[in-house]
C-alpha cells in the first residue's frame, strides 16, 4: 500500500503536559481552555470560521509510538479491537475532538473543551455541523454500558508506548 504523509498545519496548546491525568474525551474537559496556533501560510483558510460555535480538530497522537490491534480501553477492562475504541495507540495515530470555538484572532484559535495534550500537531480543522456530524445512533456497541461517568474519566498512561 502507498505511504501517505501529512504536514501539520499548526500546534495545539492545552494545560495537559502529560498523558496521565488528561481527560479521555472532550466531555471530560468541558471548561478546559486552550489555543490552536495555525501556521501563517494557512491563515487564509480560517476565513469564515468565526460563524461556527464548534469545530472538529483532527490531530496526530504525537506521543503514541506503537499500536496494538487489541487494547484495553479506558472505560473497560476487556481487550477490544482497536477500531471499536477511541484508544490513541492506532495503526495511524490520528485523533479528533469536537471543541467549542471561542474566538479566531489572526492565526490563533481560542477553544473550550480541549482534551488534547499540549504540543499536539494539528492536521486539519473542520466545522462541526450537528445535521452532518451527529446522527441519531441506534447502537453504540460495548460502550452502551460504559459512557456514564466519562466526564470524570482520566488517562492513566496505559497507552504510553508499551502495554495494552
């Protein structure tokens, strides 16, 4: 298969310097403020973004060094297929978070609800549109009994370079 390369368009800044203790989903980071610094050559792409209350950040899990096809996700003690989880140790270390957009000032986005580690490379930004991005789900698989309390769940370091 052909190799695909991405060039970051910016960097995400948050209060989370270490994996351990970081929220595992944006719902656990409701009041967390951060900034997204966009490289100057991409600033024209921010035009018209101010009309959106939320955006989707697509980023590279930069501290993830390997992957496993079966993992013990944060909300469970059973091994699960990585594609049935949101675990950061993935074949392609790509993450996404829906965050509130507070302001766009030049090349800096001010955001709320940030669950991302400080220094995370940003790959892309998309506007969040509930009619496109939030379909009514009939089933959420093994997570149906696990989502309660996710707001208080924090990373325990299990997805550092080794271990499942």
